[in-house]
């Protein structure tokens, strides 16, 4: 799909996330940009979206007029439930997660490093409501996709040689999707697979605080 280089970065990331979804996958979406990807699932791809507060098979975000106050994801955002959807209590939902029945989870992050470690829940000295189901998802899902801005508000890289913040889980991240590109986490380091429209590999490398290997088949992000 041809998309303007001026596209909102959040939408860019959400569109690219949705390209990872395959028929029949059970996918858990974290708050924010991950949840937005439900609006861009490719036509013909049937994905079972799970919300950790107790639901399977939800769909795109409803309009304000069509929102049901009794239907929300774990972040309190309104959702739609598709035909055949089911709801259940929190304990059963975590049985699904801990039992290895989630094919992929998409979560935001404060930091990710070259070893696949992720910090996404706590900044020392700042109040946070808690980790929620993040730790369970990171170790329970078969694939972990991180969706985040490439740099923080000060322009510092969020992709590091070693995370500095308290970890949520170690060695679990498989793929990083940012507003600058798509990076695969491997045993041999980080590999830049795709770059965002209007971005160059050199720019992505300059914005990343760890060595990036450039894939020989580097291409523009699929959105």
C-alpha cells in the first residue's frame, strides 16, 4: 500500500504491526499503538484477538456512537466483539496466556536492547499503577513484537546495547517495529529488515544506540 511519508507515526506503526498477523493466530495487543493495529488487519486474514481482562475475538475500535460501555480492553478502551466472540474471567484469561496458547503479543516499551531484553513498566522515582499482564505475556506468548517510537522525547535512542531500566523480561523480544523501521532480534545481534517511507538506513543507524546489521534484502516498510 502506498502511504504518504507524512503519515502519523502511530498509524504507521499500527499498520506495520497488522502485517505480522496470519490466519488463525491468537494475538494479544497491548495498550496504545498495539491496540490500534486491530483497525488495519489485512482483508481476508482472520485473527483471534485476545484481551487479557477476559475476551477472545474482538475487532476494530468502535465509533463513539457505537461504543458499548460494557465492552473494553485491559486498558479501558472500547472494543467491538465479533460474531463467535467469548468473554471469561481474568483467571481463565491468564491460563490462556501462561499455557502458551497466545501465538503473538504486541507490547509497547520504554527500552529494548540487543539481547532481546525489554523494560516497559517502571521508571524509578515515578509512580506507575503496576505491570499488569505484561510479564506473563512476554514469557507466555510464542512471539514477542515490540511497538514503540524509535527515540524518546529528547531524541535519545530507545534501542540500546543494554537496558538501563528495570526489566520486564529477559531475552524474549523477537521483532521491534518503530516509526523508523523494522528490526529483527537474533542471536547474532539486531538486523534492520525494513525502513520507514522517507527514511534511510543511515538515519536509522544514527538514531540507534547499538550496532545494527543491514539486511541484504533491506526494503521499505510494508504498510
